[in-house]
């Protein structure tokens, strides 16, 4: 495709598209155009997959040059970092991922090559930074790919065991060729360690045989290189620390965000202020159920009006049944009149968990129900309730409503969150 060994995934894709236009049989009438086009597709298939590209990038390490017998007598070239070009005793083929997203488009790009540990650290930082900034904004794959990329980069990238075992073996052969036997022995031990992770197939067996010969040629050694690619090293701590700092910032931001105010009732509320703390304070301290009712007496054991509070609007014929049968919490309830300029309570009553209570002799008008869950302290109100009475030749036709409290299955009325100053 005419790209360099260190070409990025974007450069490879662009080169493929250009060559595909040139070689497509519909445009190219050469006799071998179809064959060339198939080869191009095969090449792109290999180079566009990070793992297969890793094998292709290191194909030169397949030992046509035998490190032990010297079947190839030319001096081997050292393996150098593809980023800084420096010789390393522990080169590794590493694959990092950078994710960019926008709305429905998410692109995950590999950043791969043979790196020294220092350059790999920089590549990981850069790929993760790009992902943190640009990776999350696509649906649905943006968050999924971003999380995978950040974790993979934090753990040192994807490092194919077979490729890196061959890299280490080749580098050991180079040090043998230049007469650095102690270093060759240590690198050969690294290669043997990496080879233990290679699957037991024909390629693994061939690699194992090569390493056995290499170790016999270099001799046993207790010298080992300090593993600059170990998991618990600076790159891991820096990236894990970044994740922790960002998570802490999100948590602190959430904790310090003022609680959103519930929608206000349809009219200004005038009533008895309860001892319930404001909703903004509920987030900061644990709610404790009051030991006594607002009238100072212990909470009743049965459903009924609370003594000490007036019962108003009693000159009608309509009824409202308030059902708390589907809840496992006691509730303190107020029937609030909305028929005047201001909203105000006309009945205040208690309903135990699993019970109901019937309000009778209600005057026609507009009302809503406001209540406090005594287990959690949460406050809610219903939608407006219209109570009407109509005289007919048969008598008075009045309203008979049944209201199921809270947001439960089969509840028959929309409920809203209520602020403390409206209760």
C-alpha cells in the first residue's frame, strides 16, 4: 500500500482507499487488476487489525537468521524503539487505544509499535488523554470503548506474548552477536519468561525450541534485568490516580450541587409549618421519624384525623377516599384547598401503612392531597382534584373520589415532589 512500517491506522486507511480506487477492476483494465485488488484487501485486513499487524510488523524476526547455528552469517540489526529510535534491552510490542466520539460516530484507533518503556509510557498517557477528552460523546459505543481503552492503557496496553517473546529472543541474539554475553543471558531469560505465556501450538513449540538452544548457547545466568514493564509502576499509578481524581471530582460536584427545587404548587401555600427539615438539608443529614405528631401527641395507631387541627369545608356531600394500602410506610396527610387566593389545609390526618381513610362531607371546590412518608421523610403532592355538586330532579349529584397514594403500580393520580415550605 506504500506506507511506512510506522504508519498510523488513519494513514493506512487513507492509503488503502487511494489504492482501492486505482486497482478496482471496474476502473483498472489491467489483466492482473483483480489479483492485485484481492492482495490489497488481504493486506488491509492484516494491517487494520492491531493483533495481526503486530505479527506482520515483527515478521522480520522469524528466524531465517538462526541465532544459534549462524545459518545466516550477517550481523543482525538491533531492535530499536519505533518512537525514539534508541536501543533497548527490553523492547516490547505494545498496542494502546485512543477513542474519539461525536454523537452516533465512535472511532477507536490503535497506537502501536515496538517501544522502549519510556516511550510506551508517553504513548499511553497521550492515548488516554485523548480518550478522556473526546471518547465519551458518542452513543452507544463511546462510553464502552472509552472505558475499555482507559483500562487497557492503564494496564500497560495490549502486548501479544508470542510477538514479544520473539522480540526478546531476537534482541538476545543481537547481544550475542556483538559480544555482550551477560546482557544476552539476561535478555534470553526475559524471552523464556515471556514464552511461558504463548499457547502450546506449533508456533509456540518452535519458539520454545529456539529459546532452549539460545539459553544453552548463552549459558545459565542468575542475572536478571529489572522489569521496566511491570504492572505496578509509574504509568499505572499516574493513570489510576487520574481516574481516582476524576471520580472524586464528579462525586464532590454531585454532593455540592444544590438540590433541584420541586415544581411549586398552583397557589401560594399558607399553613402550619411542619418540623420536617428543608429538602436541601435532607441530603446532608439522615432523616429520623418524629417521635410525636405535629400536635405533640404520639402518632395514632389507626387512621383518623389528628386532634387539635380544625376540620374545614364540612358543609358538602362529596367524599375522597385516600388509599395507603399499597405502601409499607405510615403517612401524615393534608387535604389542601385551592379554591381561594391562597392554598391552605382544611383536613389533617394520619394513615398507617396498608390502610385507607375516607374524607366525608366535603364542600365542592378544588383541592390537592399533600403528604409526608414518615419512614423516609419525603414529601409529595397530588394533581388538582375537582369536587363538584350538581342538583338534579332526582337530588344532588356529588363527587366520590378514590386516591391511591405515591407512585405505585395501579396508582390513579399523578404525584409530584413537594418542597417543605409547601407542607
